[in-house]
């Protein structure tokens, strides 16, 4: 991700600062991202914050951009593992609501959401459970839910076309284990998805998942605004851009750089990390990659059997994957879609790893470095 200091394209300002940090400003995006370019920087930041790693900071505004009081949407959490238990009846309630929030620095957008977050809440059940799902519509338009984990017409959408101010309940049995996308399926379906109406549901096998130290929930989505990338102010939805599959923003968890700075993912050296990653779309697939890591195990499209030692995994639109890896070296790692121009549209997150150095695995032997190599 870190560009060199020469040959950068017009519209980008690249500045080396003290502390061996690289400030990359994608002027067209209006997104300032301060990336720690050396492991000691990340370790120092974590130690000064009382052990809670914060990673590199993200400035609130690029120079000259107007202040926008809206924050990013709150982040959904990962439910606790189910583990071994008998199949039972699980009741889930979701509410559709509209919320105005930050899409990028200086950019306001009205999201359509499940429970006020993008992605919507992560749902977690067991194979064999009977799920009773209530959908309440507190939004202005008709909404519904299609869960890819459901066996039945429409995945539930035929039973949950809910008018404003009303609610519907349907019951289904979780027959297959895996990680599945859910989304709104009311006309115009891709428009509802493009506004942020998607999430993940995990159906655990009867024996549960193997324990890990950290679990995280990340989804990618593409957003289509009337104004061009980075133009400040309140932005509306552009149907023509969606139909042409030309998004102005491609982001993780509802906003550019939403999972950076004090919202960065964290871990300690030696811990095993599991990421539940999905693509809401509505149009783009993702080449999911963590710069500086190799996935020990990848469950492609949420399947039951893993692949091993994977560098980058393709995640289709409306699909999901589980990746697992153990972190061995401290520092700040970037989560990206390896269609890397999308990074300049917001698709970047940070994993900040603290702990002892590992010179037997990773160290500089000679020369000087400004931390500008790699991606």
C-alpha cells in the first residue's frame, strides 16, 4: 500500500515525516491516512495507550476540507461463540432504520441499515437451530431480508416484505453450516444493498468452531454518490453509476478507513486471529489480502473445509469467507482489497499487533529505510 516518494500520480501528496511515518493523502478522496511505517512506531503507540493498541491515527479532515459533525456509524460486534450445545429455537429481532453518517472525510451520506450499522449485526446460530426472525420496519420505504443461510423461496424475502411502521416474523431451520450473507431484497434490490443493507450470519457446526484469541467482523461494500469521490457535503445516491458499476467509494464497514486509528483491529504477538469477511456489494467482488501476513487457513465462500497458506482470497459479491492466521511480528498491518486502486476510495483497515520483536522472522540487516516499500 505504501507508495514510493517518486512517480506518484497527479492529485496525490506524499510527505515523509519524523518518526519514519508516511502520510498519504488521496486528494480526490479527501481521506487522510497516517500509516505507521515501522514496527517500533506501532509498539510505542500501543504502550503509551496502556496496552490498547490504536495504530496510526487518521486525521479528521484534510487541509481545507469543511468540518462535518457527523461521525462514522457505530461498529457491529462479533457475538460470542456458541460452542457445543443442543439445537434449540433462537429468536432474532432486526429493525430497518435510516441514519446519516460519515462516508468519508467531509462526506455525509444517508445509509439504509439493519439496526443502525453497516454492515448490519452479525448473527450467530448453530446448525439444526430453528430461527424465528422478526423484522421491524422503521424506515421510509418497504424493506425485507434475504438470508443466504435459509432454505426456502427468497431466503425469507418472500415472507418479509414489510411496509413502513409494520413488522413480520418468519421461522426457518439452519440446515447447513457456514458463513452467509444476508441483505434486503425489496425492489430495487441492488439499490437497497448499495445503501448499506447487508450483513453476515454464521451457522456453526454442532461441535462449534475451534477457539481462537480474536474474532473480527469486516464487510466490503461499494457506494454510488452523485458527486465525485471526495467532494465534500451531503451526497445523494446515483442510480446511473450503480447500473454502470462505477462506485465513487469502496469501503470496509460503512466508511472510508472506518477500521483505523482508535477503531483499528488489535492483537498481540502469538495470538490467533479469525476474520469473518464478507462482500455486500452490490456489484464488486473483493481480492481480500492482509499486507504482511499469510492466511494459515481460508474457508472459501464460508465453506466447511479450509485451504491453507493462502496469500489473497477472492470473495464474490454476496459471498463470505473465514480467514485465520497467527501474528508473529509486531507492527501495523493493512487489510485491503488487492484491487489496490480501491484503497484510494476507502477500502483499508488496520490490524495493530503489539508484543516482542521477532528478529528470527523479520528484521532489517543493513541500509536505511523510509518505510516506503511494499504495496
